[in-house]
C-alpha cells in the first residue's frame, strides 16, 4: 500500500516522468501527462492538499493514542 502512495505523490509532483527506465533516455523533454498540462499553481495546490491530509492523519493518530493511554 505504501508503494502506491509514494507512486501517487511522485506522479502529482511530476517527478515520475523524469526518471528514465530501461535505458530510455530520450532527446528533449519527457512526456508526462500531468506535468505537461498542469501549471505550477496546480502542483502547489496538490502538494498543499497532500501535506494537510498527512498532518491531519498524524494529529488524529496522536489524539487517538493519547485517549487510549488515559
């Protein structure tokens, strides 16, 4: 499950399309579906949403553990 989450985060930031695989070094820019159509503002918004969701889950887990220990 964690590999799928990491793959999704890399896809959102547009990093995945820049990693050559199987010796596939192409001349010019790589064609990434999300990275080529999305502007920088969309990437910042997506990164912010991922960060807020992650921090919310961490806060929820901390409160849940604190309640269980009391």
